[in-house]
């Protein structure tokens, strides 16, 4: 058996975090160490460097993945190391892993092989406590809502129209729908409720989109917790909750500084999922990376239809960011799956299936170009890939006019990503000009339809009555100019996870919508997407253990 990601990470010799900060031009007083290898960076550092010119912003996205993921975080980390090998002052910006997938099926999110951020065990588990702080803040607001109902309901909240659920950072399907307040009058007002995963919390989105502490408080105050019987919104500000929530988030809002295996500085901060939330790391971490580095390499969740679209249309819109290039991660195994090969046979060579699956990759290249951003394809190499399969991919990308390079960062670290990094630098000299997919002035329905037609390849959308009523309500209340955050399956360009490849002749069903007034977008739910995943039949948790000496095994 070969060395695992955990073995490689554990054997790494980490530099003191003060040395990593020094690589960014930061002094020891500019960081707040969390032990020897992790630190928080206070927000006033960003204020001090605000006048510096921005570096180059590179987004890493992907084709439609297999259930196991295709190595987007690994590619992001390796690409940062590769830029440094080319003499660039590179900084990586990633999201924080969620415990749910860690103990479920997907594993952690610290990269893999020789392209990891470290300390890997800490990052994949409790790290600096940010996700726990988000969970606590979200649930404090939920407790304040139910307490308000119990103590006379001064604001006239309708117990049937409470929009604020509870969250936890774990996959637990049994908590999706619950009944609260049972046990008699002293235990609260009986009503239906439920849980979502912390990564789907609006508080998480706010943490990732706030530009400073004051903005964080203002956004928290705008959170809609429910409605009155007449349909008027009730906010966290009216519950006088924003200050207490901000207190719980005062440290979580500061970006976390760590390092890659090769000593490249990395900000790992915020953790929204790309299928049910906006899927990008924090805006403050990205801004720090741009101010402190020549090249900032960041990622967005899942494929270009999900995280990348939200990065371009939500995060870049909110933060005034201008990306210069995008890297699309592809794998032979994902292409074969989209070419009709079942998961259990993805290790079998099949050039014909690779060619059939290339339609999916072509769609993602087209998607990135829809935003005026040049696209480079990184073919993430796996040990079972054959030369004919690889050549089929590279040849097809050449026909598309997309520069494609093989990425071997899992095996070789930054050295295995130099070809991709050079291709990105070449792409920066092109004629791309970044643009959003739609203007603010479109209606919410028109925005959702633009996304579905342009990026998913749909013939249009069907907005069910519940969603249509929500859109109308939000526009009447003055929220019509907000961007739309589509929540849909990551396994297909459509809203049906069984439609692989580049499906045609379908319509996207928008079944419901939710206002995230604090985050600054409207969530549109497409298909049967769930906001609290469940564990698989054989969860990864069954293989994770710790010995008497405190050594963890089975984490990946």
C-alpha cells in the first residue's frame, strides 16, 4: 500500500508560521498564532495594505465531478507552489473543510498527495474553530427567535412562517425535519423546524462576503428570520441580535494563515458548499492574497455551473474583484463517467468513453468564456490513466482552442504543476475582459433563467408556484436587484443528477426560493437538492480512529 495523504502530511517539516507570514511581508505582530503552524490575521492588516496594487487573480474550477471529486483543491495548492517555482510571489486561498463530508464520503479538503495545505489533521477537523463559531452564532439567533415567541412575541412573528432553521456541521438526515417546543407550556411554542448543515448557513455566507467587522454586523442585522401574518419581514436587527452574533464571530472573521507542503502561504477561511450555497472562501482572505502576493490562486466549489458562476456573479460583484484567468480541472475518470461508464469500471481504459465525455468538458470551457475569462484545462493525472486517453483529451482541448496541460501535482507537488502555471501566465496576455453573466436590473426569474440557459444548457426554467410567489414577494420588498444563488445537484449540468455529459432538451425546475438579505442574494432551489446531507451506507467515519499515543488513522 502506498503512502496516504495523512502519511505525507505528517512527515512534512513545517516552517514556523511567523516565517510564512514573513514571506508575505508581515511582521510577527501582524499575526495571532494558534500554536506553531496556524495563525489568524487581524483585519486591520488589510486596511494597512489597501493602497497596494492588486496581484493577479486566478480561479480554479472544474468539470462536472464524479462523487469522489476530481482534485480541485489539490490542483489549487499545487498551482500555488508551481507559481512560486516560476519566481512568482504566490498565495493560495481555500475554503475550510466541513466535518460532514470528512466523516461521510468525500473526505477532507486540504488537497492531496504532495499538494496539500498543512497541518492537514487540524485543518480537516476543528482547525481554529471558525465553523463552530458560525454554528454557535446561527443557533443563538434560532434560540432568540423561539425565545421571542415564548415571551409574548412583541414583533408579531407568525410561528408558521419562521425562515430561520438550526444548523450543525455534520451529515445527519434525521434532523432535516423536527418538531420544536414539545413538553408543555414551559418548553416553548410548538412548531415545525429543522436543521441544515453549517456550510449552508447564511451566517457562513455573511462571514465570507463581509469586508470588515462593521459590515459583518450590518449584514447580520439584515437577516430575515421570519414573517408576520401580514407577510412583513422580521429581521435579526429587530430582535436586537446582531451585536451578540458578531461577538461570537469576532475571531472567526479573521482569515486563517497556514502553509502548503512547499511553504507557500495559504489562507484557508470560510466554508460554504458550492451546490447549496455560494461556494467560495472569504472575500477578506482573497483581498489579502491579492494585496500580499503577485498571484492569488483561489477555488470555487464543484463545477463552473455552480461555484465558478457564484464566484463571478456573487463574490466578484460584492467585492469588486476582477479575475484574470480560470483553470478547469478535468480527469480521465470523470470524462469516462460522463461517457457512460459506471463508477466501478472507471479504472478500465476506454478511449471511446473519454471522447464521449468530452462534451461535458466543452460545456465548462464555454461557461468560463461566457464571463470573458480565458480558460486553461488542467488534466489531473491519476495512476490508472493511459497515454491514449490523455492524448484524446489534450487533442480535443486543442480543437476547442483551450490550452490544456497535464497536472501531476498530487505526485510531484509544485514541480508537477509548472506546465499548467506557464499556460496560465500565457493566457493572461490574451484579450479577455471579465463580465458578469447578467445585469442587476433583470428580474429574479430572468436571472435564474439566464444561468440555466447559458451555463446549464437548459431550454428554460419552470418556476413552481411557491418559488414564483417568493420571487414576487422579494421584488416587491426591494430585493429584486440581488444576484441569484442557484442550489442544485453538483453531479449534472442539469437539475437531475442522472443526466450526465452535456444534456439537452430539458428545463430546470425551480421549486422554491429563500431570501438571504444579509448575505446579499436570493437562493433558488432547483430539483431535489438537500441542505442537510446524509451519511452513506459505509461512511468514512467507520475507518477513522486514534491510537493510545494520539495518532489519527483513516483521515483523508
